[in-house]
C-alpha cells in the first residue's frame, strides 16, 4: 500500500510551511544589499585593467540560477574565473574560483562592508583576500586585494546588443 505524505505528519501549521517554503525559495533580491548585485545579470564586456600579467579582456555573463545564486564565469585564455553570489544566513556571500595553474579550490568570502554603491567581501580572517564590487555609472568595477595590496582590477561595461 502506497503511503501518501501530507502536512499532517509535519506537526506544523500550514502558514508555517508557507513561510518556510518562501524563505527557502527567496530570490537573491530579498536582501537590501542585493540592489547592487541584481543589475549584474546579463553579459558584460570586461577588461582586467590590472593583473600580474598585464591588461586582458574579461568577458563575462551572469545568470540567476535555479537555486537563486547569481553565477558568472569568465573564460580567459589562461584560466576560468567562476563567481557565485548568494545569501546565507541573511548575509551576502561570494564564492570565487580561478582555475589558474590547475586550481580547483574556491575561496569563500562574506560581505564585510556595505555602502550605497559597493559591497566588499572578505575571507574569514579579513586580511588574505578582499573583493570590492562597486557599481558605477557605466557598469561595475571589481577590485581584488591580496594581503591588502591591489592584485586585480576588472572594469565591466554592459555588452551592446
């Protein structure tokens, strides 16, 4: 005999189930900080204006995923850069992976500063890696600092259709 699962077995009031389901499916835009991140959706003509190897093109497209993360990948000649912005415990998070030199280990950063035009993400120690995402009139500027020193600066402008 097949068992049919009903919410009677959960001992939760139906309104609680609605609230829990809504919280689990809440879009990235539920956080006030994400008004800076929402416009990242789409494709960008980017340029890494400062890198250890000199300037290089940085084309990237960001898409809102089914799990409500904002994901983008830049396919560069020397590596791939994977960017994933998401909410965890009501705090903006960033997972960043550069496949340079065969690396497969992403770095996890949490929002450490929030301004009207920028978000800064930092590793747990707050010192090793910082990524500032700054919204500008014409697009975005990502400034990546390693041990407090500017390492990479990426300028993104919306790709023309």
